[in-house]
């Protein structure tokens, strides 16, 4: 189990230099975008319309955290509107993608992965104070974008923009296949769930 806080994240330029992104986690740890990384989880503030970076041989999943969203013109897939938190858009990393802001800057959350080596799902959970059950994948990341989230029975509370990485201790309560309960510490709040399995 690894509890990640914003001070642990890496802020870096986009691959094409058109903006910056906050890297939450990458495998292997410390890898650069020019290396054959297995997967990468990040969040970016999109300030202006323009093209996405190319990641040949990779698969991409994208959802919206804040703002009015994006219109995505994706090569081979046509036009898609990413307007609501919880929507997930999937597209290949080597496709030409042009993004148009719908109304002002927005913040997205995305996963880039090697589909020949891992299968990745990205889910948006709307949590209340009653626990929602989840099953730990071989690698699982829980990202709390807005508010405190409790993870039981681990006894962990995630503050806004903190992330919990699970599944790397085979004998522990966060081992693959373990059942956890996630809930808002009070009121309602979302949780982004990233599950990664080897192919």
C-alpha cells in the first residue's frame, strides 16, 4: 500500500510541449515518457484548445474532473464530447486527436498504458457515507479528486487529490482479490478507480 499526496506527484511539460501535466504514478517508478513505460496515471489542466500528444503503441483512457469539458476530434473515431465527470473516452495513443475547450479551462484525468502487457479500466464512483464494495486488482489506484474518502478496513482517509496505490503486497489486506469498502467521510464525493491487470 502506498499513500500518495500531491507533494509526491511530478509536474512536467506535455510530450509535445503544449502544456503541463501532473503525473500521479508511473510504472516503472521514475520512468520518463521516452522510455517503454507500462502505464501512467496523470491529471492535466487544459488551458487552451489544441492537439494531444502522440503515444504510439499505447492505449488511452480519459475522464473529466473539473470544468465544462472538451470536444475531441479523434482520428478513426470521429467527434466525441467529454462533458461530464464519469464519462470515459478511450482511444489509441497514436491517433491524431484535437481537443476544443467547450467553455473555459478544464481538468482531466487519464491513463496511458501498453495494451500488449496490461488491461486497464477507469471508473468513476459516486460515494455516500454507506460503503461501496470494490475488489482489488493486481494494481489498483484510488484517486479522491474532491473530498475526503475513507478506505476500510485499511483505516486510510484520502484527502482531496490524494491517491492510494494497492495490490503490491501479496500477503496484505490490499492484495489482489481483497474486498474493500470505500465511502465518503461525510456527505457525498467521487472516487476515481483505476484497475490494472497483466495480459
